[in-house]
């Protein structure tokens, strides 16, 4: 959200006071995917910092501790390299995704569990942290830092490969005909492990957050619910939000909407956003219990400090979303269609944080005649429908733009959906648009200084008859 000083304080507090020198944490138990996620958060703090020098010094102050976390997770992966490569446990990280299960943490206790989320989140942290440590190491002349970054980047594709191989070996296609059922750990048929906590309402969102799942896997997990002993189990989602029966969770599902948007499942994302806004949060300031019931017959669980971030994060991703694997920057990816209805006020986003610098944009609804005039064309058009987009990017985009480019989505009211007929950029015809995906697209090489200065602030999308 851009609250960099606040974020720095929280991150500093975690790595200074809660992470031990061996990479474990001062707590009764360890939620392994979240240890990996904290490395990702540390890396993103640097990526989002506008003063890279100051950000580098802050990260270096925690280098030894962060390296210890990565080394500890790497060690836990190495414990499972002795399994045959056709065993689902091969290369998976031992441990639990529920800190309350502290008795399952240590590898000498049985059964040793292997949650997919641990490997998935460590994969993401290796990609993010590896790139950052290499950048800082080279800039500061720290060969040890750059070397550690290189090691993490080399490990990342191995983690991804082993995760996908394990998921493919664990998927059940026979429990429920027509469904592909994924467990949240490799111990699908382990009767002892079955009785332990650690459920899909936590594990699946963490996997979604990592960006390591395919579209098919994300769709399968969303649709069938995935039980350990049967499939489908529908109760893990209530009104499109991770839950246990009617109890919607506010404190654990942050990655869930992120994964839905990664694979462009916009309607599912909006259902989640609405559910969390209407049922999981108090009005206006988004205070949340740990879980909230969608019925009047059961009580809520006590307040959770993590929960209030849920709705603001969804709002941010709805408007400004960075796709992790392709490194594509999306603007307006999941804007509700009614927000661009004729007569609505312009949609305005100012100084949103991204790893490429702060961005601003607006979407203003007009008529097709206004679109023609803005593009230098003549009258006519019958007073149809058009949208003007004004995108403001920092000049640094010209030299360090997202590899996957920029995509501006214009989600119109349903009567105009799929009818995008022409686009002008800076008054000139622009052919890189897709009526089906409702996007105006700019590759990385097209984000030149001239495009940033004169083109992107004047995008006009005109909608006509459907083809």
C-alpha cells in the first residue's frame, strides 16, 4: 500500500527479535510457508523502496539472519532427497503449515509431514530474494551476498520442478469422477497424519500466493475443495472464501485472491472480495475477527491483527497487480464492471507502489463521439461508448520496465463487453488490443520515454458492434 516506514518497522522487528540465529523463530512452533514468505516480504521491501541505497543498507543489516532462514529451509528440503524420485515426498520440505502443531515440527518425530505450501512459498522467496541479494551484492561489493543470491536462484527451478512433480504424483482422479483432487500435503493416505491439523483453508491460499501453480491446478483446487479422504469437499469455501463450514477465515487466506487474479479468474476474485468485505469485516475500517460466521446461529472468533489487511490488499490488487511469473504489470485487472457505467465518476488511482516505481492512472467514461474527437477523428458514432485512460509512469520505466510489459484492462458494463473496436494512443491508432481479454497492451520495448511522456496519458478505447 506504500506505507514503507511502517513496513520497515514490522520487518525489522521480525528479523531482529523473532528470528533465531539458526533461522528458526522464537515461538512454540513453526509455520514453514510463512518463514519462507517473510523472505519474500524482505525482498519486496527492497524492490518497492524508492531509495535503493537506504533499502540496501537495511537488508544488509539482516543478511545473516535471512541467510540462516534460507539455509534452514534448504536443509529441511535436503532431508527428503533420499526418497526415490518417483516418490511424492522427494525434494519436499519437511514440517508443518500450522504453528500450533509444534510437536510435528522436528524431523525426528513421526510422521514427518510434507506440505506443498512449504516448497511453493520457498520457491517464491528464492526467486525474489535471489534477485535482490545479487543486485545488492554487486552494488555494494559484497561477494558473499551475491553468491548467496546466485545459490537461491539456482535452487528455485529445482524447487519448482519437484513441486510440480509431487503434485502430479499426488493428484487423485478417481475419488470423484470428473474432478482432479489435490491434497495439501504428500501424505494423502497416511492415517496418522490425517488426524493432524493443517488444512486446505491455509495450505491452498499459500500455494496460490507463491505463483507456482498452473491455471489448471488453481481451477481444480478452487472447484473441488480437495479433501484428504474424499473429493470433493465443498465446505472449504463459503461464498467463495476459505472457510471451515460457515466460518470464513480472515487471518490466513491472503494468497487466495492473489492466485485467482494471477490466472485471471476475475469473477471468483470479486466474489471473494465482496464476501470478505460484507461478511468478514466491520464496515468502514475493516476490523476483523479471526473467523466470522456467515450465519446468525454461531459466534465469531476473537480479533485477529492480520485480518484487517485482507480487504485493502484486494482493493490494491484489483487496481494494480504484478503478475509474478511473467513479470507483467496490470492496471485495472479486476475493476467491477459497474464502476465504468455511463455517469459514474472517473476511477482515479494515484501513486500506487510497484517494484518499478509509483504509478497513477485514471479511467473516464465518455461517448464514442468523444473518443473520435480525442483521437483526431470526425463526428458520428451515434453517441456510443468510449473510455479514456490516462496512465502516468515514472521515467525509469523506459530503462527498467516490467519484462512482461504493461496491460491496461477496461472492464466495461456487460453490454459493451467484448465490443472493443478501436484504440488510439497519443492520438495515433494502436493495434495491440484484445477485445476478448478487454486489454490494451504494451510490450516492454514499447514503453519508451516518448510513449511514457505523450502516449500513455492519452489512451482512448472505443466500443462498437460485437464481431
